[in-house]
């Protein structure tokens, strides 16, 4: 029963993913590139940076990068917390 | 335990370690001009630390790399990044105040289009690269050290 | 004051982050300095949440913008563009409502922890994780950008798992930590895959832009399915609930309450995606019925599993799972009829949304009380407790208030919102209301059993004394919220619930129009 | 050569393999590998979204003139997603270390204190 449910879930998700992938647009031909063309056109003017990816990472979508830095920070804090020195009554 | 690996590995590590550090800092420093940036460069530097750890073992680096010091540095990096976000709050959070301002890193990029790269440009971008680079290198190094020492304890018990 | 109000959305995220990054540094100065710092940050965050709520509800829940990094934070589009290129925080009645819940729970959780976690190791890291979790939840609730939503979802996942596994000396906490982290990661990746699909199709990441561009193609349906699965998993809806009792049961007691707020934030994301992102581009009635079926399953499984538990925290955890079902039921009924928009659909929405607040307050109270009980008796097994009412009068009264509110007994707040849900779901189909009412009664029976097992019974030797004032004050505060919201539900429904329900039910055009113009 | 949307299909297959590993393997480390596989598939998918035929990297330093550039946003998203993957993997492996410490095994069938 449980095995059948897991198999069904796996097949369902797999079929779903393949359906999505096969109905995607062709590779290498983005249909809407307005936002990215703006980045490429304006990175040297607005941000004064040659590297458009860095301009997106730290300027246009800088808040995401703050979140990303936060994720890494959370992982470091979490790992340090797990391996911390325990008090004697806690072991 | 914790004595590290053979002499061959240690010798090569001594050679490669410095190069990896230099390359990592180069990637961080030129993040706004060439492929790379704070995260990538920080990861390279952290991998140099990890190499050291693998080659010499936890005992071999004792006193040189300390998880608490690394953690403190990581917090400083994170706070610096957040502070750089706050710098532009007069206009909006994360506003790039320094770009094209004429001050530090405030130069314009000339000529537009393909060029050799202007180092003194990008506004807060280079500073953010440094903050994130510091954060990533120390954060990953701290995780690797703590996990290695913790897992080693496992084996000896 | 106006400048602060305008910056409130971003400060709500940035101030807890400042706390999280700063706590380990401040912690080196000593415990007193650290607790003062954490308390200040928590109070400041709550104050900004209040400020944001005051301004949003003052404008009857109309949406407002904050463009991060732009030339001025009110201009969403650069000249000549029709796609927002920067990350936009968009707050309307629903986001402000959720921010209020989060502020209430994290504030009480932090203050409860000051005495709860006093004799434990790693306090500094504990508060850092709590602040990260707070920032993540606020981020999920306030953002108007799909990828940004994913990033904050991951922030909450990792911080939550760090807290679940925090008591490393318990083998169960490590098992729960691994399980929850793996499932949270999968849920996050589903969301990310959906975001990628939508980006690949429409070249944008802003919710309002995507909402205006969606056509209902195959890709959109797949993306919706992935988002639905990922967020339902993170919210703990049956059949994807297997992590929820472990997580709520194994986390430190105040953090269990915050984890419930985290699940509710995922539920908020689900509602935002269904109503604002997809709106009427897909078959809403069918989706509404899917939600209703999930809701009934969640209610039923949650309550029946609570019935057979002997572990007090796990029992309350299953109670929390069942309450997620009531919220889904209310909003599901609303979604099922949102084409015709009859009156009772709006009532159902009000009930479901109001129940989020009420559930946060009363389940938070129950988790805090369970922390007190477990700490006092040294066991989580209900069969080994008893007689606590003799020495802990206040705690027993507070526990009873929370239990009655959770089971929907008047005059507590759970009744106010559940009544709206019963009333509206009865109009859609009497069967729904019957299941909902019967489950509530069963839940009452469960909690009567718990009360009897833990608090009643003969006086024993060595009964613990009443809890310190530091733990009592947050519990009393939550109990007051429970009672006040139960006594004056009409006032709160008018002032904060109706704007929130409006934002989902009617607010799609305003939400899109604010970013893209026109509307 | 026109390859249609083959790269997306490959990414979907990677995700499916990851989910298979996650559902059917009994070792905690293999579960972590499964999660990482899903992550890799999603990252591959994201980065494939940004490619423009014959495009160059969106960096102006010594860029060849008059060439189309690939989209920068997916690269930024992938960078974020890789760092998040790193963070989750670190935490998952730490939990695995502690589970091994407490239970003495990494077999999921024996790590089952929490049921019902």
C-alpha cells in the first residue's frame, strides 16, 4: 500500500516534470528578454560595472543577495549550534 | 588521528595554498569587471583553507585557524553587507549611492561597450564584493573546521 | 514619522537581520547585554509591524510599494519599460495582517525564551536563529517578487531546522531535524522550479507582472502544481504533513509557536499565488475543491492522530496540524465560489483568514504552556503527569483558555472565526460544516483528556512550583489576546480581517495596477 | 544543429533521478545525494533558461564587439540557488553526523523513533 503510493507519487511527479520540459520553448531562444536586455544595456551607465551578472547580483537584485548571505549565515550558525560545547547536565 | 596526510600532499599543499589565496582574492577584487565576485572568490579562499585542513589535519592547524575567530569575522562581513544596504536608505534600501558619484569607486565607465575595464567604478559593488567575500570565506571555513573536528571526535570515541 | 512608515516594510526585514548578525557579537559582552539587545530588536520589529499595519489598515488595505534600490522607492518601472526590473516589496491588507501575527508570536516567543532558555547552552546562537527565522517570515509575507519569496522561504527553512535540532542531546530532535530539513529543501526546490518555469516563459519575476502576463498554458499549470505541492508541504497540509508533528514536537517550546507562524506564512504564500498570481486565469472552482478536500483531510487526520497521542507536545502539534485545515477550508470555500462571488464566499474568506490570527494566538499559548509543563515535570508522557493544578494554578487556567479557544468554545477567539467558517461552508455543502463541527468537538475531548491527565488528580509529593514571572507574562499576554479577540470579534473583523480578505478577494486588479500602471 | 528543448528535458531527468534517489534509497547520505541531485537539476534548468544562441557572457571587459549577450538574470538566480544548496547540504550532513552519534547507524529503517 505504502509502496504503491510512493511509486504513484514518483511517477506522477516525473511525468509532470517531463510534460513541463517538453512543452518549454526551444533552447537558446528566450521569448521575453525585456528585463535582461535592460540590464545588459544599462549596467555600464547606471551601475558603472562591466559585469552585468555582478550588477544584477549586487544592485538590481541586491536584496536577494542579502537573503542569500542570510541563508549562508543561518547554515553556519546552525552547524555551529549543533557542534557547540554542551553543558554537563545536557549531555 | 588528526595528523594529516603524507609528505607529498603536504608539500603540494604548501605550494598551492598561496596561489589559491591569491587567486581567490583576485576574483573578489575584480568581481565587477571579470567573471566572479564575492561568493566565488570567497569559495576559492575557503577551499584553500579546506585544503590546509585536509593535508595537515585538525591538529596541524591548531592555533592558526580558530572557528570562533572565523565566526566573528563572518558576522562582521554580514554586518558590513547589511550596512552597505542601509547606506542608500535616503533614497531606497540597497540604492547604489556611490555609483557615478565621483568619490571612491564612483568613476564612470568609459568607453561604453567593450573596454579594458575601469577598476575605480561600480559604486558599492566592489565594497559589497569584499563584504560578501569575507563572509563566505570565513563562514565556509568555519563550517568545514567545525564539522571535521566534530566528525573526527566520532571516530576516536 | 511618514518616512518611517514608508520604510517600514524593508525595516521589518532589515532590523531582525541586524539583530541576527549582531547577537553573536553583542553576546560576547555577556548574557544581560545580549538579552537586552534581543528584547530591543524584538520590540522594535513589533513596533514597525504595528506602524505598517496602522498605515495599511488606515488606507483600508490598499496596496503600497517599496522598490528596493530604485531612484525613489515609489517608482516601479524605469522609463520606457513595461516590466519591473528591481525587487519590489508590495504590502496590502493581507501582508500587513500576516505581519501582525508574526510580530505577536515572535515577540512572545523571544520574551518567553529569556527565562525558558536561561539554563541552557548556546543561547546566543539560539537567539540568532530566532531572529533569522523572524526576518525570513517577514520577508515571505512582504515581498512582491517570486524569487525573493523563494529566498526567504529558504531562510526560514534553514533557521527553523537549526532550531528544531537545537537540543542535540535528544536523539529524536536530530531525527526530526534531518527529516524536516530534507522535506523543506524539496519543497523549496519545487517552488524554485516553478519560479524558473514562469521566468522562462514570461521573462519576469515580479508577482504583479507575472499575474498580468499569465495565459493559462501547460507550463503555467505545471508551475501552479509545483507551487501548490511545495507550499502545501511547507504549510503541513495532509497528505504532506508527516514532518509537522516532528518539527513542532521536537523544537524548543517557544520555537514550536514560531514554527506555526512559519507554516502560516507558507499558507499565505499559497493564498497569494492562488488569488493574486493566478486569479481567474485557471479553473478556480476545481482548485477550490482541491483545497477543500485537502482541508477536510487535514482536519480529520490532525484530530484523530491527536486523539491517540501520549506525548503532550506531539498531541498539541497534531492539534496545530488540524487547525491549518480550518484555514484551508475557509479560503478553499471562498476560492471555489470566487467566480460568482456570493456573500457567503466572502464570509468564508473572513473566517479562514481570521482563524490564522486566532490559531497563532491560542496554539502559541498552548505550546508555551506545554513548555512550562514539560520543564516542571521533566517528562512529556501524559501518563506520568498529574496533579499540577495544585501547585500551578495560573498555568492550568492559561492552558484551559488556550485549549478552549483551539477547540472553538465560546467566548474565546477560536469560536469567533470557526463560527464564520461553519456558517459559510454550510451554505456551500452541509457535509463540510458537519465534519468541521464534529472535529472541533473531538478536539475539545482530546484537550479535556490532556487537562485531566496533566493538571487534575491527587496532590503528589515534589510538585513543581509556579513558573517564574518571565515565562508567565508572555503567556498572559497571549491569553489576553485570545480573550479580547473572543469578546469583540466584530471590531477586529471590521478593522483588520475585512481589509485582508478584500485584498485577496477583490484586490487583484489593484495589486497589479499599482505596479504596472493603469488598473 | 537545432536541439529543440533537449537541455530542459535533461534537467527534468536529473530532477527525476534525484527524487527517485530520495524516495527509494535507505541511507541518509544517499538521501542527501538525492537532494543535491534535485538541486543540480534545478540549477541546470535555471542556467539553461538564460542561453541565447551564439551568445557571449554578459561582461563588457574585452568583449568581442557586436555579439549578442546571454541573459544575466538566470546566472544571478543560479548563483543564489547554489549558495542555498550549499547551506542546506551542510546542515543536512551535520544532522547525519549527529544521527550516527545517537543511533550508531545511517539506515533510515533503524532511525524511527518518531512515528504516529
